[in-house]
C-alpha cells in the first residue's frame, strides 16, 4: 500500500476556502453489465490516467486461503488470451507509460498513466484483464515465486517488517482484518488452479469494478471506447459475498510481546477505531496528526526531543471500510526499556484524554489536511483514484469536492470526546516488538 504525498509547497499558504473552491468536474454512469464508470476531463498535459478498482481485498478471502487478493495483483500482469505472457507491462512501458497495482484489506487497484493518444490501448488492456486474464499453472508457479520473494524482502528482511502483521493478528479475534494482504505463503502453495479461477470469476466481474479515467480525454470518444471494450463483458454468475463479521467490543487491554531481528525495542498502542467516513473517524485522524505530524507534534517533541526516550515516535491509521485501528508507536533509544518508553507514550495519551487541544494545534492540523487534499488532487492519477474510492466506499464520488468540509467542522471538543471514547486502555493492544537478544 502506497503512502500519499502530504505537502505541495506551491500551495502551502492557500486558505481552506480557496481549496474548497477548486471544483473537480466528472461524469459517471453505469454500463448495463454493472460496471461503474467515472470520467474526468483535464487537458493540462497530454496524458491520461486509467484505473480499475475491484472491490475485493484480503478481507474477502477464505481464512485458509489468505493472500489470494494480493496474489491476483501479481497474477493479472501475466497477460491474457490476446496479450502474450510477459507483454502486459511492456505494452505500457514501451509507450512511455507507467503501470502498477496495489492491494489493501478492502480493494485491489490497477492503474496506468499513458500519453493521451494511447487511451484506447489502455482501455483495451484493462478490458482484457477483466475478461480474458491468463490464469494457468505456468503463471501460478511464476507468481508464487515472486510473491514469496516479495514477502521475504519486505517482511522478513526488513527491520520491524512483521510489525503490522503482528498488530492486526493480535488486535482482531474474528474479523478478517486479523490477516494482512500479504497472507500466508503456504496457502498460496496449497491452492489449486480451479480455486484461482473461481476467485477470478467471482470478484473480477464488471459489477464489482469501478473504471475511472482522467486527463486529456474527450468524454464522448472515451464513452464509445468503453462501450466497445467493456460493454460486452458479461456479468458474473457467482454471488459476491461481503463479510458481515463484526469484531466484538474489546473489554480489557491486550498485551503481546514479539521478538525479531531488530536492534531497538518498539512499543505500539493499537486502538479499535470506527470505519472511515464516520464522524468519529475524522476527529481521530486529526488527533493522530496532532500527536505525530511535523517536528512540533506532541510525540515528536516530548518523547523524542525532550525526553529522548525514542529515536522515532508517531501515530497513524490505515483507513478501512469496516471498523479498524488507530495506532501509536515509539522506537526506543539506546538503553531505554520498553516499560519506560510505554510510560512516556502513555503520558501523552493522558494529556489528550484530559485537556482539549489548543486552537493553534487545531488550526495547524486543518492546514495540514488542506495541503494533503491539494497535493492529492494536483495529479490526475490522484483524482481518478479518489473518485473511485469515494464511489466504492461511500457511494458518492462528489466527496472529492466536499469531504474537506467534514474535517473543517471538527472541533476541539469533538476530538476530546472521541479520545475519551476510543483512546482508553480497555480498547487497545499493547505490543512490545523486541530484539531477539533481549529474550530471557
């Protein structure tokens, strides 16, 4: 999952009112087969961005087959009935384009940017992925090796690489967020070709997809090409089942210790939090920024700079369609015990729980969020992704123009209220992520 860009220097001093005045125009409609289409015309530069968001992520997986959604992110670059094996990425790159994909708990997102005169080619390629993907034993064996190597490099050979995995594994007891998108390699090894084909025919269907296209396009011509390449793709024949498992309310603090090949201890607090788009989620996100965004943020200033208990500290969340987590972390300084680090972090949480944030902190936070919105929507790819996300998760693509207002309406009292509701000990996991050398 990619980190979003947070700052656009050229616009750093714009007011929130100014940001809201930039209205992003778009056209949206449904094809008879259920494919949702969103088009955004912008002739600033002669490029186009094409994306397809499939509403399938790791939470849709069978618990005995975790990693399927992420595996498909790789597998569907193998080619199709009409695109040779290994040629999919070359077709884009040879035309000066960029192509990639990513997978989360809730979605799989494919995208490419191309010169605008290659729009038709890009649409044809995405229609091939949706209808004629090459799923065979050769591709499975190739991508099994690729995914295993990715897991080895990103998780097993990276400091604190298992951190997110351990957080979600221990914070959730029944909800499928308990496993992360990378999944377990043995399940991918055990799965058979018919299982992969079944997953493809279930989730890679028009009614489970949102095609979002933006940039130097002609709306009418683009509609004609979309009809040509996507209009004849049939609806899926299998029901798309959405998980309806509700994680039970946590009633007591959980504590877990995990040992790994790291040099410094880390302490993480993971609090259960509401789903994205809910009023409380906006206030909690803003609290996270006050705790960790910038050199003057609370965790950075107190735990890192003043007390020198940590070399790094912060707070973050991974926005999720179902109720998820908001997390705080600290990586201890040399000679600092995890208990001392935990105490310093707890002190900052207690301050959030007992006193409303200052007017200056609140305004700074809103400015940071404004800059984030501006930065995301300066890129056509950012726009098409946001349009797709807002449609899929909230049923309202126009939130791209109005969601900022939800942040600006948050008050210091709102933040104090949600802190007292969610940032409490009986609602959290405390994870000690310790060096192997500290084992007794």
